[in-house]
């Protein structure tokens, strides 16, 4: 199920200009209902936006005989290996089964992730060192702050970049993750380009409608737009999208 088709800069730019709200609507039109990660939010809303292919790490529940503090003495521990393996421009997605009682990562690992050129970290687990992480400028979306080490709750599995679940949403390697101030949406790679293009147009039209409503226009005839409003919108676009 892995799709390694590169994400074009045009598609990426379109996603970055849009919103997760728009994307959930467009995916719903295509029959996809479960695409928004529940309980996953940006650590720093000012650094929330990204669009990138998924590179995945799976966790299962920790077991005491395997997940003592000694586990991190292994430089090839799957958590560390994932940090050192995720390709530049990709988002590292950690499946923590929605358990935020322990950290999936912390400041040192995320500093390394940023230096290596990763686009983001996404997890439905907790995160430690959140004040430090908030200042990195790296998009990080998690289930909340949780200082305890991951080893008390999570056992990272060595088969990297396999299908996982995160925030209740299936994530396949190569899926496009799009994050903004509200959270993260998963877009199947096969339809990412067309969804991004449609999102750009939908954002432009809804911006036009937003201005009309702010100026006193009623919902009827405008949201959704009727033929008259669509004609008005077309004329506005052809005129260069004037602000007034």
C-alpha cells in the first residue's frame, strides 16, 4: 500500500494555503469520513502547518521485562532508528494507540528530527519537553504534554513504515498528512493532487462568500451559492479578486 510518488511543490503549496476543515469536506464528498485525527493538536499553533508524506512507527503496550530504562542504551532502538531513518520532507507518524500517559518523544529527539529535515512529528501519544519543542519551529501535533518516558507505556516495534492507526485514523506509508491550527488530516496519496487543486478553489470561493456574509448577505443563495452568486464570483475572479 506504500505510494512513493513524490509530492509536487505545487500540491504542497496548495495544501499549505488551505485548511483541514476544507479537506475533510472534500474527502467526505469522495466517501471518506474518517480522515481527521481525533485528540491530536499542535504544540505550537504558530508552527502547525505542514503537508508531507507519512513515515510511520508503531508502538504496542510496554512490557516490564523488555522496556526498562536499559532499552535506550541500544542506538538501534526502533524509536531512535525512526528518528534517524525518516526521509527529509516526510512527517514521522507515531502510533501510540491514543495513550497519552507517556511521551512518544522529547526535545533532543525532535531537535534531531528537525536538523535531519523532517517536515513534522505527529502522534496520538504524549510529548515531553513541550516548552522547548514549542520553540523549535517544527510542526508537532500530539495528544498533550506528558513528561514520563515512553518506556512506561509504549514498546516501539522494529518494522518501520508499515500501516498504523493514529488518532483513530488509518495511516499508510506515503499518505499525505496535512496539518494546521486545528489538527491533522490524512489524504490518500492517489487523490492528493486533485484534492489539493479542488481545495484551493474551494478556499477562494469560500473567502468570497465569507466577505459577502460579513457585509450582511444572507445564507440563502450564498451558502451554498446559487447560480447568481456563482456568476458574481466568476466576475470577481476575472476582475482580479479585488478586495472591495
